[in-house]
């Protein structure tokens, strides 16, 4: 019998998740159906209950419903609990298992696909919202020599540093954008986890942060050469990347969790990559 999966979000029109999961299913010989559900704001519980009653086995959750999924879960994984957000659920009878694969997907993309190890390197993470929060534990687990968190509202970054400090092996701290301008430090990996690019804005980061041969990573996917990537390109960053690899890697994690078989991600990343012009 075909097992049912879905992605839920609002809006959901542009989601690539059905394309990715159905390709994974073909590649691994798994018999699944995967659809997209436009979740009603305030109606998450009813929408997911209905999907389960119709035989749904698992669901991915995208913006803005990741916090709703967190509340809906009965069993939270460590990363989901620390991220305070959930992007995949698995249903087993009355039990609702929850995971957050965004951070691990991002690390896999940076370290394995793009070939930029984080261990012993200097990493700058811009933003302290949901996306940055989800990245913190997987980043710290890579043991960077230095992880600096920078946010417009510095109190949010301070609170995250306080919460995640026990997981840090190296130096882990935060500051404001003006302070970042004063410290004249360069970073091997600079990740833009703010939502600025969604509105075509540039977080107020200065050009001096990009080290020679650095990677500039934009979490947003499919926005082309964002102001952040343009800035990095202008100062000769070695590699520019957007969130396409993260999108595919987090999907592969969920697929493996649901089906017990890990798909190959490279072909799908290639299919979905839009070259920067
Ligand atoms: P997401 O789930 O995408 O992380 P979010 O939780 O709303 O979204 O967080 C958005 C993040 O982008 C925040 O860190 C926000 O900074 P503030 O905490 O100061 O609001 C950051 N952000 C959004 N627009 C920005 C801009 N133009 N410049 C710098 N940071 C910005």
C-alpha cells in the first residue's frame, strides 16, 4: 500500500518538497505519495489531525507553522527541543515524534557538499531568529574555533548564547552589527540566517568580515544574487551558496527517518540549483 506523506505551510504554492521526496522515492524504490497542504493559520491541529485520519504517516512543516508543530508533538528530539521548532513529524499510533533537520541539513551542505569544514574555523552567523536558532547546536557540534552570533536586536543573540553556551567547545559569543564593525575580525564561513534577503535587504554587515577563501552562505533559496551574496562576491569570497543544498539535505534526513533508507542528494541539488548571474 502507498504510504502518505505531505508538507504543510502557508503559503505553500512554491514548495519543492513534493518534487524532492517523490524523486527520492523513485531513486530508492519506496512506494510513497507526497502532497502539499496549505495549512490554515490557527488551524494546524485540525489540518494535521485530518491528514493523520486519512492515513498520513509523516509530514514536513514549513513557515510559519514550525512552532505549531512543536506544540503538537508528543515526543521531541533533542535538536527540535533546542531549536524550539519542528520541521518533520512521524506518526506512530497516538505518538507524534518530532524532529528539526534544518540545522543538520545546513551543516551537511556546508561541510560535505561544499567542502568547507567548520572544525577549527572561524564562523560568523548573522541573525537570531528561528533559522539561526536551529543552526546553533549543529554548528557548535562541529567544534569551530570561534562562533560569533550577530543580531540587530542584540538581546536575542545574548539569550541564545546563554542557552547554547554549554554546547560550545571553542569561543562562542555575540555582538551587535556596530560592534562587529569595530572588531576587525575575519571569518572563514559567513552564514546569513536573517530574513533580510526575503525583502531584498542587506543585514548591516561590513565587507571586512570575509576572510580570504571564505564561504558566504545565504540561507534563503532561489533569491538569486541577494544583497548579502553580492557584497561577498564584491570582496572576492571564494564560494557563494544559497540554501538549495540545505533544502535537499533536510529533506533527505526526513526521508531517511521515515523510510529507513538514505537517498543520494547530489542529483536533486543539481536539478534545483539556479546559477547566480
Ligand atoms: P526566521 O524564522 O527566518 O529566522 P525570524 O524568526 O522572524 O525569521 O527572524 C528573522 C531574523 O532576521 C532576526 O534575527 C532579525 O533580526 P531582529 O531579531 O533584530 O529582528 C533578522 N533580520 C530581519 N531583517 C533584517 C535586516 N534588514 N537586517 C538585519 N537583520 C534582519
